[in-house]
C-alpha cells in the first residue's frame, strides 16, 4: 500500500477535520458577537440557540479530531524551522487543541447553570454539565468570554505562522494542510 504521508501532506481526514473546525469556529465568533446581550432570564432563542449548537458541534468534532490525531501518525514536521520555532509551533498546536475542548466545556457549564438545554446537531440532547444555579457554572460565563479572546490571540499566532511559512520561508507547510 502506498504511504499516505509520502508527499508530506496531512491525510484527507486530518485536512477535513482541520477545515471543518475552522468554518465552525469562524461562524461561532460571528454568532457570539452578534447574539443579543445575555442577562438573567434571557431566553436561549435565535442566535443564542445557534451559539449553543455550533459550540456543541465544535466540541464533538474537536474530540473526534483529537482521537484521530492521537491514533494516527502525523505528517513529519517541516524541516525549515529552527528548534525554537518548532517548539513554539508545537506549543501553539497544543493550545489550539486544548482551547477547542476547554472553551466549549466552559460555555456548556454556563448554559447548564442557566438551565438552558444543549443539543448536539439539534437532535441529541446533552446532559447538563453542572446543576442548574451552580455557582461554578455561573462563574464560567465571564471566564468563557475571556478565554474566547485568548483563543482568538492563539488563532492569530497560528495564522501568522502559516503565513510566515507561505510568504517568508516559502516552504510547503500550508500546502500540506490544503
Ligand atoms: C469554540 C467554541 C466557542 C467560542 C469561540 C465561543 C465564544 C463566545 C464568546 C466570544 C462569547 C462572549 C459574547 C459576548 O461578548 O457577548 C460567548 C458567550 C457565551 N457562550 Fe460561547 N463560545 C463557544 C462555545 C460555547 C458552547 C459550547 C456553549 C454552550 C453549550 C457556549 C455558551 C455561551 C454562553 C451561555 C455565553 C454567554 C456567557 C455570559 O455572558 O454569561 N459557548 N461565547
Ligand atoms: C479556527 C482556526 C484554526 C484552528 C482552531 C486551527 C487548528 C489547527 C491545529 C490544532 C493544527 C495542528 C494539526 C496537527 O498536527 O494535529 C493545525 C495545523 C495547521 N493549520 Fe490550522 N487552525 C486554524 C486556522 C488555520 C488557518 C486560517 C490556516 C491557514 C491560513 C491554518 C493552517 C494550518 C497549517 C498550514 C497547519 C499545519 C502546520 C504544520 O504542519 O506544522 N490553520 N491547525
């Protein structure tokens, strides 16, 4: 069987997972910034409902993706980076995976504390992550919003890295993911 990693690209499932998550995360920030201000008693309707559903989908796809990543050999890293930049790149990838999981969990805890139902793909009801009224879940509201900003900064670093590969180093790193 030919080696699927022979041309140095990520495999098709890895690439699909990557770009599906990118689309969902872009949509999620768009919804988060246009949904109505959430106050005590705000009903989880319209864009807020979309925020919960897209967020749950991100968590599910991120977990599938991480499972795939840990059980399959990844394409070897590009040889164009100094050891220090290789470490930075690995740290950013690790943070991206961590935030893709922790950020939705925080949002889910806040939704549960508000007594809001969360469903996966609009059909599978998920259990409340914490009890309704939970102090921890309530505290997660602000922390979730702040962590989303940190996520945005890490994504910015990641995209800057991809552009650095494509425009300065002119290596094949970006092609590996396309
Ligand atoms: C990667 C996934 C996610 C991103 C990027 C994200 C992003 C955000 C952002 C930026 C805000 C602040 C909005 C504002 O400033 O008004 C927010 C609020 C919120 N998100 Fe998410 N979110 C994600 C996943 C989730 C999930 C999975 C849930 C629940 C199932 C959720 C529930 C909430 C709730 C309840 C709020 C309001 C918090 C409050 O103001 O007390 N989020 N989200
Ligand atoms: C929501 C935004 C994004 C997230 C959460 C994200 C997440 C990730 C993660 C976790 C990896 C590591 C893959 C692995 O080895 O397991 C990765 C790799 C990669 N991403 Fe992204 N990504 C995002 C946006 C982008 C964008 C916009 C671009 C292109 C401009 C991009 C280009 C790449 C490339 C080229 C790699 C491979 C890096 C390498 O081989 O060292 N990503 N991404």
